[in-house]
C-alpha cells in the first residue's frame, strides 16, 4: 500500500511509521470508495478439475 502511494509513511531511524493523519486520510479515502474495484470471478474450464 505504501509503494502504491496509498499510505504516507515517516522514516525514523530506518523504520517506517504511519502518522495519525496518514491513517485518517487513508480511512477517509477508503470510505469514499477510492480504492474499490469491480470483482471479476474467474471462469472455470469445462470438464471439471484441471
């Protein structure tokens, strides 16, 4: 999530931390449906198990 730019982290002594503001911003964006995708069910090959 961080590498996609969805979360903003703070580097302290080589460790990544999330701030309260970053969590609140992510929650707001998630509730707004910004990260939603249409679910696509994979098709099954005819004839049973592969």
